């Protein structure tokens, strides 16, 4: 039972963190991210909630959802503060741009090949 609930929490956190990641990207990369990754993440989140519905009571489901959302938001907040303290704004912008273009190239490669 504990292993099932932990897998439920991991599924919720995984899918919600990918959904939350979409807000970081620019509109151009965000479009690719939204079309190819975020849709699957929403589906994964819905399936994880359904899994919880089939195996646990409503209190466990709601507490798991709240716990996962709060943990993901806190993780993004602390990771953002950590990155801003370690790197300059220019380094972060350059890295983000490189990552966005590599994401676009990766998605295009995946679609066409």
C-alpha cells in the first residue's frame, strides 16, 4: 500500500513538474513544449489521479495532489533562487536560449525522422 501511494505521488510530481516547466520557456519554445510534452504531461496527471481514485480514498488523493503541487512550486522557487545566486543574469539567459533552441531542434528532429 505504501509503495502504491509513493508511486502515485511520484507520478503526480513528475507530471505536474513538466506542466510547470512550460511557463519557463519563451513563446517560441513554449509552443513546441506545449504541443509535444505538456499534452502528455496533462494526460499523465489525469491518469495518476485516476490511479489514485481506484486505489485510495478521496482524502489521500486530495492530500497527495496538494502535497505534490506545493512541493513542485517550492522546488521551482528554491531552484530559481539557487541559480540566480550562482550565475549571472547573462549566463542564465544564454543557457536558457541554448536550451530552448536545442529543444526546438530535438522536437523537429523527432517529428521529421
